[in-house]
């Protein structure tokens, strides 16, 4: 009979301590009956060491750059990183002259959409499209950008009002 059952005044701490000791004793007798080794770590065993030690270890703090580098090599991230690189360093990839007259707007499913400032520049960029794709592949890798869609400036709409007369209308007079 325990002190609490006999009407004694045991504190909650003493009751918890006694319950823990009883549980440990039951566990020891069960382990001894099944023939398993105790859970304690012998001094010579290094397999369950809980500290890192003086040498480098996989649990040591890592620099942010190495973590981001490993993440970018994971499957699915390489195309996203390549796309961001193309859009962010467009001027370094194609050169200052092309960058001054054309800019990439978006990259979707391997197609890079480029807006030129004039129709003349759009035509010139279409002529050197293969060279631009080669420069992009050299900078970020093959397969990130597979095709270019080069567009010129958008002409204003002449279609105003509810009544419209069909016809040719003005053509490319802008740019």
C-alpha cells in the first residue's frame, strides 16, 4: 500500500518519481526476459554517439550558399533556376546592344517571349535567333530555352466606336 492510499501526505513529485522507478524496473525485467541488451551506451561504442566531435559532420551548420546550391540541383529546380537566370541576366547573356533594344517578358514551357522596341529590331533578332539561343544554352544549360518568340511593338487600335468599317486600315507604320 502506498502513502497516498494509506492516507499519508506524499507530494506529487514523490509520487511521479516512484511511478517512474516502477516503470523502469518493469522494463528491465521485460528486457531481461526477452534477452535483449540494455539501452545504455557502452563507453567503447561509437555507433550511437550523440555529439559531433572535432571533425566535419553532416549535422554541422551549413552555409546558405551550399544549401541553395544543393537545392538547385534537386530534380525540378534546375529549369526554374535557369529561367530566373535568363530573365535576371539578360544583358550579360545577349550583350548591351541587344539588351538596349529588346527585353524578355516571360518564359513558359521552354519558350522565351522577347519584346523588341521596333519592328526593325524584331526582324534583326529573328535573323540572329539561333545565336541568341546558343548564348542562352551556354549560360544556363541546354533545354531551359528551346524557342524564341520575338514580337515588335504593339500598334494602337483603330477600331473605336460601335460602328466599324471593315478593310485593310493602316498597316505597320510605327517603329
